[in-house]
């Protein structure tokens, strides 16, 4: 099984793969802007009448030239060279795998390379084709031309057409640009599935009988991945049932996933986790069976108030009510979330989903993934936290504390103070810095520390994740774990205070003993801010202040 040294090696590989993808994607924003500039030049040559492009032969010819114009702009950019650099990363992943399996499974590096080189060449060729071949034209270029032609035929306003094409090419606050989106799909699967192919080949060649399922968890990790990471060891004989359960109750599984190709496809499309094969010893099998028996004895979740170290800040400061406000949504009855969460956001409009949770400013609706396995049995605290978190996003958007365009000065100052506290501790505290570089070790620490405090492992994992995501927001993805570096560096880091505010909302209304234990000064600072600048200044909550 994996020791601490090998876990660090796997974490290094995970960061390397993520970094390789980011290195390629980071240059695409500039390229997309240049592509749109050329498209706009083409639009400026088109005939217009009454504010709309005319449907005539001249305009049709200009539209049909778009494909080659966009492809030429991409080919004349840094993109071809960036792709060549990206393909070199397959050799580095091979080196990581050789190092790992020489120690874990006593497979010599030369033996491993001879085993994987034939299919590595094919995967590299396929990736090159995906990044530079017809895929770019089919998925990025042609849709732009088709959209323009459709709007010309429909007589759409030229300004509206330009906005639509800009969004398709460059993206906006809600989605990536078209080239980034397509390239990201290719790169997310290529290196990860290559690593999986190596593990699958080794499993078959050497008759290995178990996997350790490893990797970081983020807020929207699929429920099957959360379960398998927490379970850690997956026996080969268990895989058919585990995979069947994932198809029935999970999300995003790749059709055709089975025990033989599990190491390749793992938790589904774009899965970043690793299934590391090994041979279980008799002693390991005995320990595993004993652990399984212990987990079946897990007690039901106690009431939230019994779990927390003292009252939450909301319980101390507010007269909390449940089910007395008309803003409380009927579909969230019984979730033990106080009415004041919905009163503060001035809206209880929501939808219960299965896969992801988010707030949509455009339709002012909160989505909470309570139907997914992540928030199923044994995670009552997690259900409360995700509801409060997403309604927290509604609050900061609708009250103007933090939006895509601006932030209120006092709220911004509190966020910056939290950010500086986190960065200062990372700089000065070696232990904390190491913990925030390895979410698994941080989570394992609190599984052990809080095992007798009445929490389930799911609840402890949720609390660890909320804290680590706050750290990641403050460091733009350099430390901690959660939404990911791309999310927190989007548009100059606009999302960072959004997540900080939502976690502050969780801390105030639900509490987080892990957060409180790991960084008590930060926990208090965020609670003080939320109390002073949000709760006490809310006219709608004044009747409830004690």
C-alpha cells in the first residue's frame, strides 16, 4: 500500500498534470482575442441595412471565408509550439509512474517503459490530432461560422450578432472561450487517461488485485469519487458492484467502464483521481476486513447543536426561527436551516439538483445538489452547509457586497484582511504550509482528531473541504484545495472573495469545528466581519437580533 513518500509523489504528479494543462490553457485567452479581432474585421466588411446584415452573395462569401481566417490566426500564433511543449509532458508522467511502481510494485523503470512505450506513442499521436487536427475546426471554428450564417438569414441586429460571436470565441463570466473549452476537454483527459492506461497495463501484466483511489476532493467532486477517496482501498473483486452503484447513483460515469478498464476511466469524464494498483498482503487484507466491519457500525448523525463546540455565532446573536417565514422554500423543509438565511438573501427561490450546486445571478435562482450521493445519508451538516453557502452567494450578489463588476469597500477590506492572514501563516508556519499542500493528509488528520466527536467521515470531509477552499481562494489556487486554480484566477481573481463570503456565511450560521480548530483567529475574524457588516446592518434581520 502507499506510504507517505509515495502519496507525496502522487500529489506531485497530480499538480504537474494540472500545471501542464494550465500552461497550455493560459495562453489561449490572448489567442481568442486575436481571433475575434480578425472575425470583427470580417464583420466590418459586410453589407448592412437597417442595423442588420443583409443576406446577399457578398456577405455569404465573407462568411464562408471565416473558417480559414480563424484557422490561420491560430496557426500563426504561439499555439502550435505550445502544443508541442505540452506533448513532452507524457515523458514526465512516464517518469513519475516509473518512480512510483519501482517502489510500490518492484517493477523496474526499464521494464515499465518497455511495457508502456507502444501505447504511449499512439496516445501522443491521438492527442496531437485532437489539439491540432479537425477537432479544432469542428468544435471551435465551424460553430462560429454557422452561428453567423444563421443570424444573417434571420435578419438579426448586427450589434447582437457581434456580441454572440464574441461570447462564443472569448467567453464571458459564466463560461470559457470556445478554444479554451475545447482544448481543456482534450487535455483534461489525455494525461490522466495515459496515467490510467499505465496502471491498467500493470494491473493486467502483474496480476495486481487492489487499487488505492487517491487525489484531492473539491466542492463539486462526483459522489462516487468522494466515496472511493474516503474508502481508499478498492478490491478488484469489489469493482463490479462499486461501478454498478456509481452508474445507478453517481454522476458522469463513462459508458463501458468495467473492472478491466477502471484504472483508465476511474470516476468518469475528466476525472482527475488516480487508481493505483498494488498486490495486497494477507496482513493488509485482514486490516481491510476489520476496517470494513468497523465502518458498518457507524452511528447516525446527532443533531447539529450537539456536534459543534458551543453555539454558532448565529445562535448567540439571533432569535432563529424555522418554517415561520414566507421566504423559506417548501422543498427545503426539514433541512434544519434557519429562516434568517433566506430572509437575509431576500429570496428562497431554488432548485434541487443531482450534480452541482451554484447560484445563477441571471435568473436569481440557487441550485443545491441534494439529490446527489455526496449529500445523502451521513452528511446532515454537509446539506446545511451547501444550502447556506449557495444562498450566501445570492446575498453578496444581490446586496452588492461582491459582484463581477465591483465590491463594497468595507467588505473588500475584510476579505483582504483574511487573505493576508492566510498568506502570512503559510509564509511563517511550515506545518500549515505542508498541510495546505496535501489535502489528503489534512483530512486524515481530522478524521482521527474528530473521530469521537459525533461526526461522520462525510461531515468531517465537508468541514475540511470548506476550510481548504477558503485557503485556496486566498492563495489563488497555490495552496489549499477546492474550486481549483483556473476558477480562482478567472478574470483577475474575481471569484476569490465570492467563495470567502459564502464560507463566512457557513461559519456564521452552521459553524465549522475543523475551521475553528485549524485557524481560530481567521474563524473569529470572518465571524466578526459577518456579524458586524452583514447581519447587524441588515434591516430585514433587525427584528431577530437578541
